[in-house]
C-alpha cells in the first residue's frame, strides 16, 4: 500500500466502519439510559463514545481531504 491515494482510501473506509460501530454503541447506551437515566457509568460511557465519534469524524474528513487533493493533482 505504497500509493498514498490507496492508503487514504483505506483509512477512509476503516474510519467509516469504525464510525458505524461507534454509532451502534451510542444507540445502545442511549437505549439503556432511557430505562436508567441517572446511571453515572452509562453517562461516562456516553461521553467517551461521543468523543470517539468526534475523533473518527475528523479522521474521515482528513482522509477525504487528502483523497480529493491527490485526485486534483
């Protein structure tokens, strides 16, 4: 995987898969919070998942930007 374009496409795909998994986990936590809204452990997990989602979205943007830059060259 020496071609930078292929590397960024691979990173983009992996980030999309990760985002999908994180969103599923977030939905599960949200569902559990409906039955137990004061559970501090669930709120802690939700904060961590939300942070991971933000990081993953940034990775998606970065890879997408690099792919577009390489395709313009």
